[in-house]
C-alpha cells in the first residue's frame, strides 16, 4: 500500500491552512504518524497484525492460532474506526429469556485491511470461508459471557 499521498489540512485561526505531507519536505501531523504506525505494525512477540504478516508465522492447533515455535496464543490486532465500545461498562447479550453480560467493541474496518486480515486468518486456519459478527459493515469483537467456564 502506498501511503505517500496522505495529507492533513488543519485550519488556522486566521483562516489559513497548514498542510502536512509525508514526503519529507513537510513534517506531517502527529495524528497521521500514529495512524500510520498502527497501520504498518507487523508483529511484536505474541501480537500480530494479520494484514501485514505471512500466515506461515501462525500455527493452527485445533482451531486456535499460536505463535509458530512458541506456546503463546497469537493476539491479532486490526485497524478501524470505532463504531461503539462497551469495554468499560458491559453490554447485554443473549436472549430475553437467558440474558448475560459481555464486553465488546465494534469497528468500521478499513476495506483493504479487512480483506487482508480475513485472507491471513483463513489461510492460517486452513478454511475457505469465515463466519462472524459482521453487520452493516461493522465488525464486532466480544468476550465470552461473564461467568462462563471454558
């Protein structure tokens, strides 16, 4: 992915604009730097960005992904814009007859990052189709219900 054309225009008080390009002649804004750092992150110990790594770095053991040559479970990281977040205050899941509390976060994934992530996970797991909580372009990650065992 070529990210050399990204720029940020910020309005000054007097109505003029600062333009921050990442082509070396101008320094670009710290928000862009942080975004690009997250987007270009590949791996560190057990943390992996599946959109940036080879599936051969992961090991499939009974449907769980591990770091190759290690016993550590692989923790996958992706990039997206937060749609809603229930990480501090738990949300409610289940049915009205059997409700339970969960913690979740929903993201609007970046299209190309999502395609690369799904491809890497599918290849690492050895499957052709992935199913999960995606609705209206929003992808949701959630914990198991609180108090669940196993």
